[in-house]
């Protein structure tokens, strides 16, 4: 996941079609044609609607562009953001990007599937072993 300090974030990107989606908006109402990046806002850290929006965009709508978290983004939310489909996060001004990166170093893998890797790793490993051994499951 790309981590962006608050002072480095720009709402518009040169040559990119950027959409800012309101927290109460339904992502299914968007026309995703030509959209390069979607900014989803966390108005406060206790408001998790953007997690659902990211999951819908990534898994159900198949959005391949960048999904960026903005607003009240804290370090302890980052791993779940990545698993929900976010590619980038603009950290709140008082958050340190070096400390944030350590969160990803702490959690190397998960038992469950997520928005990015829907098949749990143990299922994929089993399927691979079955395919190479010729034994049916």
C-alpha cells in the first residue's frame, strides 16, 4: 500500500480522472469508465463506510484503478484498508509514515480471503498440491 503524508496529498492529479466519492454515496451509481482514481473519505476514524465502499468497488464492481483513503486516516486502520481494497492512504497530519509501514511488517499473512485475494491462502495451496499430484480432492 502506498502511504502518503498529508502535506504530499493533492486532490487532483495531472492527466488522471479522479473522483471523490461522498461517504453516503452508493459506489454502484458511479460510471467507472475512464476513472483512474477514487478518493474515499473517512470524516472521522469511527466512520467505516469507506471500507464498504472500497470493497464494493474492488470486488463487486471490478474497479482496477487506485482507491485512496483520505480524511481521518490512522495507522491502526491501514492493514484493514489494504484488505478492503485500498491501494493508497493519506495519513492524518499527526501520523508518521515510518510507523505506519511497520504495521504491514507485523502482519505478513491472513487465513481469510479479502478484497484483493479472495481465495484464502490455505485453499490456494491445497488446490495447487492437488493439481500437481493428480489426486482428486
